[in-house]
């Protein structure tokens, strides 16, 4: 015996509105800033490490 297939649940794609596009841009810039902050922090920590080595 085999189990019945689960029902397919799909959603229609969301229409891109100017408000949604703006939110996505803000999120993108925030993530880029976070990545740059982490990279800069790694460089600072490595330079501090070299000073005390």
C-alpha cells in the first residue's frame, strides 16, 4: 500500500509594487552594510592581533 500524495499547495507570485521594491532595497542595503561591518571587524581584530604578536 502506498500513501496518498499530499495536496499541492502553491501561491501565486506577488506583484512587485513600488512599496515592496523599496522594502527590498532597504533590506538589501542593510545586509550589505552588515556584511561590510563584519569584514571590517575581522580586519580590525587581525590588526590588533598583529600589534600584540
